[in-house]
């Protein structure tokens, strides 16, 4: 009975992942039949199944259970991802999930259903492989020890040659195990050079209280805000309060479409052509600021309990003087608590470099705003995600065309609170003096403005251009006697409106700190004062290019982006501010507001 039970358990586990197999076969049939690819996939799938079933009859108990545990655990990650996004998990996404390990403490509350599916599959496979047959094995059965391992290494070899691609539609257990082998190989063979010391010359040493703030929001699409869209959401930046002037660079392009890649590069200055080496071995922004005599402050809004996030490590922390978190503040109010903390730093008379990582509008967005800011309706159901910061399942959101309307309206409400009300609060409390605030977001969002179904908003293997479309605004005092004269922002905006990139932020910050512009740009590229005509207006969607692969760039053509649909919400009057939330203007100058 046991051999039959083992087979039943394994088959049941495999059936859970059957939808991805069906999708893979369908992709090889339509729109054009691909017989060679079909045969290659069928052979590879068959070999993986042989590996799984042969592992179940390894006579050596310890090896059999160890292999069962390894591929079962590896399969949980893949199946959880694929159940959540309803798509194949590429190797790049596997790396992204490892990089986002700081969110694991919230995973169960957000991905419970997907984890249950992945866990059920893993448990069935673990038992199906691990249980003993209680039969005498002949001497040839010991050869079964080699079969599943050889097949696993063969699959890993195929993926290695293809730069991580080629596992679409294969059993999640073998896919995850092969990805784990590739990742282990990369980590064991990579050369991690020690961080270089700061060598750039200072031409304007620190003095006064001219704080420099890099304010990085989360998941903010630049074309949803009123500064770039006549019918966009109130941002607090179109006509700032308290004697502040906003220099709006319009729609900018992000470094990548995943948070970890963008924040890591913003902190270390990686360039389009050399981000791996620079991010891995050059000084961080904190090192440059401390060398110039500034106090360094990190305001981490999403995380609590000193959880490292976005590829930050202990070595990087050595150059951070103050790390501010909001452990006891409800998630809905954390961005506003950050506004208070930032205002206090701007008003304290010390010269500081401050990096703020906001919560912004990362999913789940059902409860990111208070009831009073539910101005756009209909919106997502509320009350389920009050304690979830920046990941989440899609309860109450099916990914249908209709549900995307409620999602986009909830997104607008979130922007109204975490962008508009945030800047109203910050700028009503802070005295900018000769401080400079650079505001952007880590990446944009694909909110399915073109229609269609699905649940992915960013980090997708085949992204929409909107995933890399972000705001970029520089805030300074409107008083010409207080503004530092390092950069002529009016001239910079005139040249760079709707043409700038995240890659220009790091060199700009270094120059504001006081480093020699020529030396900075020789190492890190152009700053915000000049548009690099040779650089594409594109973001990197293969940031974790591994195993010999090259980065992949998604170009953004502003005349082809999908603007927020006019028909999502009803016209209502905002009595509090006395303006109407009206549908966006029908006539939009494509990307030039």
C-alpha cells in the first residue's frame, strides 16, 4: 500500500501546480504553434517528473528525506509566488524575493492563501518522497540516489546557460531547487570587494544648516499627480505652502521597477553601465555625507524593530548616525509621523543628510488612508489591512477590469493622504531655510489603465512602461536670499522637464553636499542640470541580470503611456479644500504639462 500511497501523494502535489503546465502548453500553441519548443518542453517536464518519482524510491532513508525536504521547501517559494501573481516565477523574481526577506514577518497576514497552497503542495511532496516503501530494495535501486540529483544539476545547468530562463511550466519543487543551486553558486563564487574610501575632492565643505533631503516615496506614479496631470490627485506640490517653491521635473524614469534595486542604487550611485560594481564596492551616500561633515539620518517608515530593508547591510549602518522608525505608530499615520520628524530635523539648525523611505502607496492600499480621505469612489473594501505596511494579498480584489476601477480609486485616495496631506503637513511645520529636498518615488505602477486582468502592479517580468514612471520635484525656499546657489533649478527644469532619470539624483546630491561637480560626473554621470542625450528614457527590468545575461531596458514613450481613466470615479465636491475632484482633462499634452 505504501508505494501506491507515495505515488498518490506525489501526483496530488503535482496537480496543484498543473495550471502553470497548461499555460505553458497554451503559450507554445498560440498564437503560433512551436513544435520544436513544444517537444523540448515536454522532454524537460518528463525528465523533472522522472527525477521526482525516482527520488521517492531512494533506499537510503536519510538521503531520501533530505532530498524531500530540500525540494519541498524550495517549492514553497515558487508556488507561493505563482499562486499570488498567477504567473510563472522567473529567476529574477526569485532573487527579488530573497532581497525582500525583511518583509517575511508580515508574509502570513498577507499571503496566507498562497502560502497555504504552496505549503500543502510541499507537504504532500515531502511525504510522498520521504515515506518508506518497507520493501527490500535490490542492489540496483541504490542507483536511484544519483538519478534525481543528476536531473536537478542538469536542470540547473540548462538554466545557467540560459541566464536563469527556461523553467516556465516546470514543477515548482524542481524549479525552486534549481534556482537555489544557482543562487548558492553565485554567492559562493562572487568576488565581494571591500568598500572603497571616499576619494572625491570637496570644494564646498559643510557649513550652515543647509540640510539635504532625499525623500523616496513608494509606488507613486507621476502621471496620477496634479503636478503632471491637469485632472490628477492633489499633491501639495503644485502651489506649496509656507514660502516654499517646487521645481517640477515632470515625469521622470526610475532606475528599475522594484524597490530594492532602486533604493540600493540611489544610496550607492550605480550607473546604467556599471551599477553592479559601483553598488557593490563604491562608497555609500552616507559615507560621502559624513566625510563632508554632515550628520546622517535615515528615516525608515515601513519597517520596525531595526529590520534591514532594500539590500541595506550592517556595514552600511556604520555611517548612519541616526535611524528613526515609528514602531508604535499605526501604519495609516506613519508617513505623517515622518513628516513631523523631518520637519523637526529641518528646524534644528544642524546640517544633515536625510534619507526618507516612505510607505506611500504600496499595496495593500485598501486602508492606507483615513475615512475622511475617501474622496474617489467606488474604492476597495476597507478594514482588512490596517496593520500591513507594504505587501499583501488581494482579498477584495480579483484583478478583473471592474475591480481595477476600485483599486485605482483607492490608489487615488492613498495619494491624496500620503502625498497631498503629507506635504501640506511637512511644509506647514518646516522652515526650509537653505535646505534642499529632492522628492521622487522608487517606481511607478501598472494599474491596468489599458484594461485587461491580473494582479501585478510592478516587478513584472514583462512590464508596462508605467511601472517606471515617477515624479521628480526639488523643493527649496522661495526666498532668493535663503536659497543656496549651487544649482540653477529653473534652468535645470527648462532643460530636463519630462526627460530626467533616477540615475541623475546621486551625482546631484553629492554636488549639493559639496563635492567637485567635474569629479562627481566623471564617476557617476550627469546631474540634474544636464540631460544626457545618449541615455535612453528607460528603466531596467532585468536588474538582477545574472549568469552572463545583460540588463534589459524598457523604454518609455510619453506619447504612448496610459493615462488614468476619466471614468473611474464620480464627480464630488471637496468642501474641505473647496475644489472639485473632477475627471482629468480630455486634452493632455503628451508628457508635457
